[in-house]
C-alpha cells in the first residue's frame, strides 16, 4: 500500500515535470490573456480582479510546497551521488562526505582551509610554469654522457603540470 509520503513524492514529481513544460507555460499565458480579454465584459469589476488574484495565490501557495519537495529530493540524490564519488576516488578525503551536516562555523573553517590550499597550489603552479618557461630556452645536458639531451630530432616528452589550480591534494 502506498503511504502518504510516497503518494506526495510521486505527485510532486509529476507536477514538477508537468508544470515545468512549455505547454503548461503557454496554457498559463492563455489563461491570463483570456482573463484580460474578459475585463471589459465584467467592467473590470472587483470580482473580476478577485478571480485572478485568488487563483494565482492558491496556485503559488501549493507550488511552493511541491517545488520544495522536489528540490529536497534532488539535493539528497545529488549528495548521495557526490558521496559515492568521494568514496570511489583514490586520495579523496572521506571526511568530505556529509558536509551538509556541519555547522556554518565548521563550513566556514573548511572553506578557509581550501582557500589556503588553492592559493598555495596557485603559487606552486606559477613557480613551476615560470621554471618550465625559462627551461625552454636552455640546452639540457645529460649528466651521464655529457651530451645535449636535445641533440636528437625527437621532441622532448613533458609531463603535464599538476597542481596549478588543483586543490584536491
């Protein structure tokens, strides 16, 4: 048997899917146009205005709960997916799982730590980039043979620079 929570989740998913469609938008525009066109017929009366005000208020009030339910479910699913990726990546910090449960102060402290890591990584990356740029103009010598390592026609293989902007480690 379907519980009320299951029914609401199913209803909110369906409503969110339908209400976000172009057809629903054009139907809403059609309702507004119809209401505006009927203004002269009803002499722009208070009742005529009350109809649209009441209808939009009710729809807005109900949509707030449906949208919030859908966003909560989507956020939970995203957290679970990210948690799985964190657990699966070698070298990732498992303490990053469930960050959403931390206090604002704990999150701010963690953010500051990662900002410092990013600044350090950027400084190291800039230094490596400068060293590689300066290294291009110099002839490298093989210490064992004394010969130029650039003496062959083969282009030198370089490893990619890791760390520039990378704050993961």
